[in-house]
C-alpha cells in the first residue's frame, strides 16, 4: 500500500475530475464567488419564512459588536423582554458593560485561585497548560451569568454605557491575559519557595488590585447606586433615586434565577440521557453557582423550549452558529447549501460524531423568541441575535427544525416545565467532566 502521494496519483485524480465537463463550470463559480455563494440553495431561502405561529413581542436587536459577549447579551435580552412588557418600556437594554466588568474581575480571581489549587501540578502537564492557554476571555455560560447577577445585580445601560474596550475587546483581553499569566508565574514561584496559603492569598490580593485598576481604566467603574428614570409607552414619567444594582434586579427584573435549569442535548456514548453533568474548572465566580446540565433527548429538549415560548417567555440557547448558516440572510438551515450536489461527495457525521471528532461545539448564544408549529410540531424557530439590525431580518434569524436538531446544544428553561421524572433527574449529583470536554465550551462568537 502506498503511504505517500505520488505524481501518478495526483495525475489520476486530475484526470478523474476533468472527465466530467460540468466540473469546470462548478470550479469557476466556486473560485470566483466562494463556496457558500456558489452552493446557496434558493429553496431553503424560500422555505425559511420569517412568520411564526407562536411569537413573543420583542424590541430592537442589541449589538455586541467586536466582542464575544453573546451569552451575556442573550441572557440580558431575556430580562429585557420581561422589563419591556411589565413596565411598558420601548427598546430598553440592561448594561452589558456592567456585567462584563464584574465577569472579567471574577474570572481573574477564578483563574488565580485555580493556579493556587494546581500549584503542585507540572507546568507542562495538560491541566496547567489548559489553564494558561486562556486565563480569561469574553465567553461564558448561563450559570456564570446567574452567579454574577446574584452577587452584583444589574443596571440599565444608561447607568454604565458601553466603552471602546467593552465593544471591542481585542486590546483588553491580550493585555489582561498577559498580566494574569505573569501573576500565575509569581504565585507558582511563591509556592515553590514554601510560602504559606495566607502569603499566597495576600499576593493574590495585590494582583487583583492591579486587575481592578486595568478594568476601571478600560471599562469604567461600576456604579454602586444610580437613578432610574424612564417614560413609558403611555407617556408617564417614572423616577427612582439612589437604587442599588441588587435592589434594581429584585424590583424590576424579578427573575427567580434558582428556578432556571440548563438542558443540553449531547448524544455521545459517554453522556447518557437523564444524567446531570458539570465541568471541572469551568466558572467565573469563586463560590458561585456551579455549572450544571441535564442531558436529554432532542424531542424532550424541543418540547421544553416550546412550552416556555407558549408561556410568552423567551429561551436562552447555545449552538454552533457558523454551521450551515448565512448571517446576512439570517438563515440557519441544514439544507442551505447544496455541497453534496456541487462536490459529488457527502458530509455525513452525526451530531454525536461531530462532538467526538471536534467538528462542532457550542460557539454562540442567542434567544428563541418564536416557533412555527404545524400539527403541534415545530418546523422553524425565530431567533433574536445580538449582531445588530444589519444582519438577518432587522437582526432576527430563522432556524429550521432540522438545524435545531443538529447544531443546538443547550437551552435554559424554568424548572416548572420539567416532568416529575426530569425534576428527579435534575437533583442527581452531577458527573464531573474534564475541562476540555466539548460541553465545557463557551459561547463567544462575534
């Protein structure tokens, strides 16, 4: 058997392609226009209608710009929907920069604590190498947002607006990570010198002061109190003075965060359905809510999302947004591109195989705000993105049910929608997954 590519082999392959005349036409189209534009399936575009049998009234689409805070925007959007409906607000937004500040500060502490915890692990070992690869970043998970809000509350966008660095994190993140890696080096050296736990914590406190200063200069300092003023859609003016972020969340948002559960569909052999899972070293707030998932089959997964939408509540979800999608058209559909017809071979991995072989993972979080039901079954879903109004239909996307099956991995729903069997399953002690497990991926797509 030949192990290397020979000139004869390459010549044979070339001849095989040239034997089919239409291959030249396809080659010219792909070379000039790109793979996606050349294989775009118009039937998919026609079928992905932006009309839905069940739809939640929402406002103007937000814009995370050049940052990976999709998970944060999506979560806050679910709160925005409730606020706008309850208090008759138009196009209201909670401050993403406020939660961003505390997320980065908490992630810095979480990283440094992980470095102290692993101080006896070899520097070149997989675990420490994994920790050092990305000390912190923009991405996150629902439970991480819950930890932040329970500790720090929320504020309106006006109380802490966006800055250059919150909307464009490519300068801040490398600088902060460089500082954290330097701090990791210092902490490991102090441990090697025999310093006590108290001395390590004192050193860490000084490091966190520097991190706080960097974040204040880049993002602004979070308000401790603020005035909340607004005029509702009935033209009535409202004012509340000197309210704290925690009090604001309790009074105006009022979500019972402990009643939310993360549901995943990960159909791999190592993750049986009906079990709960967590991921080692995945989090942001030390002592905060641990990451926890309940793995279910896809029919159960979708039924839970439908129930919440029918109750006029939007659904946070995580997916592999780049797969079989077009951001300009705002379409996510497995039939969007005729790749098999164009190239003459198929792409046939299952969802489980794509996870196992690193071909797909959760990359982005958005919000389900509608579903089209035919005879009680979904055939397409309405999606609120956070990429501004210039993509999709005024920022909204449409997702086929087939795409939901293949590329959606996580939803967050109220615990009340779970059956008694699922509620019992949720109470199980979670199975601990390795830090590099696919279910440890963070939503951070820009």
